């Protein structure tokens, strides 16, 4: 089975539709599938519910989909750095399911593992637990969280072989493996594609069974959210 597509647009052709639940890897702007996000914008798909740790920044990453009003709801753990997100949310134009970061990671991991729900103490007694089932275990109250199984997962990895086995690079690994495992269809953007068998099996971070489509983006922009530098003291 050939998993390699000639472009991000081709990789989303025929699968991106209105009203879908999508998950997008990345943390801030680190490890986001930037070419796939831009291609999703160009599909014009709307009324999307997007699972992501955050919503990019104005004009880049998922911020592009907010500008075009393609996102109806975000399931996120951090909503700063994006003025358009703030404006739409405060105006009642954008729904937000605020989810603690560890809970969000576990909801995705559980979805990929076929676990429909789990209990956690995180969020008990706060608005995070409103409307959710709670149960007591060993003298402590826990809230039940449903797992997440997106229709499409958009993922960024460093390298892949032709079978879809993935290697992530440093902190860009972040949410990407869990997002990849959870998706019904997982589309991965990589910087290099090598022949199957090129990786030491112990070096593979995520097996290709989770990957349905691959696209090469050899020169991603990798924009930095906030560049901080320290001036050297005079000699």
C-alpha cells in the first residue's frame, strides 16, 4: 500500500469534510504540521471541532483556520497567544471545551488504545467537571472523562519510512504520537522519507500501523512563538 502523497492538498483530498472532529499535533508552534494545516484551510471545510493543545498564533498554524472561521469549537488546554481566538470566544462565536493538559493527552492516548473513558482527580470541583459523572475510589472523588477519537489526525514527524514508521525530533514529539494513535485516518507531514528498513527498529517512535497517509515537507518554516535572546555582556 502506497502511503505517500505528492502534496499536503493531495493527502487531504477526499477525506476533509464539513463538521468533522480533527486532532492536530504540536505544542505552541513546536511540532505543528504546518503544511497540512494550510492545506486544510484551502479545502474550505467548515464547522470543524479541533482538538489541539492550543490554537497557534494569529495568522499561523491553527490561527489561519480561525481567521477563515472554519473552526466551530476548540478542545484545548491553553488558549493564549491568539487574539482572534480571544475575540471569537468572548464574542460567543467560538465554543471552547477547556481541558487540563494531562487530561487532554490521556483522552487522546485512551482513544488510540480503544479505551472509551477513564477516571481522574484532575478538575474535580471545578467547571471542568460540570455535567460529568463522578465516582469515589478509596476516599477520593474522580471525574469521568471520555476518550477522543478524531475523524482525522494531522501529525508532524521528523522522518518516516515508506511504510509510515515514524521518528520524532526532540520536543516536537509532544502531542504528536498520541494524536497519531487516536485518529481514524492519520495524515503525517515529515521532513524526510527513507526506504523501509532504513531505521533500527529500536529507533522507531511510532509504528506505521497508525499512519494512513504521508506527505513530504522538506523545508518547514518552524516559526518561533516568542524569540528570546540574551545580550552578551561587554568584554
